[in-house]
């Protein structure tokens, strides 16, 4: 008999408020409502199936101390699983931990309350669970910080890569001990909140609090495991396409920020028996994010070009942003009020003009750090790329040659000893 599992992760309830607006009826930020809707859809599915077990891969909230109304929104969804008598494992992610001390502060509440069927995974250990379709073993591997496995003197003077190596050395035997204690006849799942070295990154690389570490995929590819349920990476992916076992990030259930614009959000339904597994990704209907980028610096009618780009986009209900590049002389040609009007059908939007300035000009590839050019070659390359300096370029080169040859003394009021380039022109640099 296979055990049916719903695996979801990275809820981040209470984040992304800047992308929402106040719902006048409920008094809540619309992005909180979006996130709750996504969570409710997952729980609805778990109950409708019904599944035998729900695995949450960690990161319930943006931090360990969410405001009570956010916590309540989370609790009132998960409570439905307790009511439906569906066993649930809540794993502790990096966002659920206090930066000081140990344990998943925001989730330990559920253990303290002894919610029937709920387990909080805040340590590396194995749980034996009874489900409607038989027993299953779940190894919980919460987000590990340096301080969980190493003392300060041990890490002193080590590079981050060396610390990472040391952590893996410490973790391996502990995980090995858990694996050896497993009942070989029971279906087995590892539930981990971790960064795996093969994962493609999303927003979490910007969100990570503190320095986590990266585990090699090989550590998770164990024949004793039937399914590896991960959390932390927001982009859905299976790191082991041969599925022996599947190593799956379901990803976040809603877009935390614009870096997740192009990602499909969802959860995973899996059926796990000893030595046998099937799974499917179930997409959620989430609010679209939309970025419009354009460069109007060469347009004679920049306003018209921007409005045309907005008109082409499907803004309806989207969290939108428009980023347009222009020259400072064009600023007067932009009617910002009209842009606001054109964007009004979006759920929310931001307008970001970017001025093309000399400081922001693209770097010259030949001058990147990897190339070694002598100073004169470098200056020649630079001047070739700066049209506005063309009429003084030869003077500047000559001055540079003179300076490099050490033939002149450059003193504070050295104009009179400087033979070629007048100081005023040099200041243009
Ligand atoms: Mn995380």
C-alpha cells in the first residue's frame, strides 16, 4: 500500500507586502491574502484526496517572529489538517530560526501546544509515523547553521569553503547513524531544509539569513531513501531525474519577489511505498508578475514609446514594474501622471526611470580585471570608447607617455612644467 504525501515548502507568509495594497474590505494586505489563498489551495487538496501525510519543507514566515495576525493565518490553515487527522511534519527553515540560540522559534509553538498528529522537525532525527495507509519513517534535517555543528575555536582562521567542508564531515556520520537505524522494511523519506550543490537558485540567495552551507547531492542519493523532500530553493526542481530517489524542491507557493517572475509555483503530490515512488508537480494559480523594460534614450518621443510598451502588456491583476532608460535631457518629455494612468489596471506597480549617465555607462570588456594591459594600452582602449574625448585623445596619450617615462615632475602647481595637456582638459577625466 502506497502512502500518499503532499509536499509543500517555502510559504514565507507575510512577505512581499510592497507588491500588494490594502484590501479596504478585510483591512489586510492583498499579498498576504494571495499567499493565504495559495496555502489554502494546498491544504484543500490534502484534505480532498485525502493524503496520508503532509510534509512542509520549512520557511513558514519571513522571520522567526511574525506578527500575530500572520501567525494566525498560517495556523488556521494547518489546523484543518489536524481536524482532518492528517499527520503533518513542520520542518524548521532558516527563516524560522532565531539568529541567536537554537530551535525553530516560530514553529515550536505547535509542539508546545501538542497539536495532534503534528511534528516539528527542528533536529536531525528519525520520526516513525502511523498513517491511514501504514507506517512511514521521516528523517528530519532542519536548516543547520555553523554554530549547530562547530564551535568558534574550530572555525577560527578557516575560509568559508573550509568551514563548509568541515560541516559536511561533521554531518555525514550523524546522518549515517540515522540511516543505519532505519527499519529496512518501511517506506522512508528524508525531509530537509538545505542548499544542495546542484540546485538552480531563485530568490533565496538574496533572502538567506546568515551563512548557510551547501550539501553535495551525493549525500542524499541513498538507496535506503524512497523520496527526498526538500525546502529552501524557491524554484521547483528535481535534482535526481533518475528518481532513485527523487530529490525534490517543490519551490515556494507564491512569488516572494521579482526574481521569481518566470517561475511556475506549486506543490508536489507523491505516492511512496518501500522501493517504489511516483510523484507529480501540481501548479498553483498565482498572481502574475510582469516586468516591462525599455530603452528610450534614442527616442524622439520617449513618452509615446513608454505608453506603447505599457499598452502591449497584459497588466490585468499583475504585480507590474516598468524600468525605462533615458537621458537626463529627456526628463522634461516624460509625463509621469500619464504613466500612472496607463498602469492603473495593474494590481500594483512601480515606475523606475534609469538615467543614462557617464557613470552608468557599460564597462569596456577589454578593461575588465581579467585582462592585463599596460597602462598606455589601457588608456588607448579607454579613449577609443569615449567619443566625447576624441579631440583631446592624442594630447592625453602624449601626456601619459610623458608621465610614464618619468620625464616630468608633477607638482601641485605643475602647469608650467607640464608640456602637453592643459590641466583643464585633464580634469575632464
Ligand atoms: Mn530557506
